[in-house]
C-alpha cells in the first residue's frame, strides 16, 4: 500500500484514476463495525 495525502487521494478519486494501490482492504475488513465492504 502506498502513502498519499487526503488531498491527493481526493484529486485522484475525482479524476477517476485508479486508487486501489492507496487503499488498505485488509485492515478495512478487520474493523469491528464493518458489516459489508462493497468494492465495485
């Protein structure tokens, strides 16, 4: 997983760029309150 600032992430997301390299899916799944992780 690469590190990126929130502003850079938002700009990439808004531009429709691939942001999966900046996401930490493993830790997202481990969170107690996550009932469903929808990846489209």
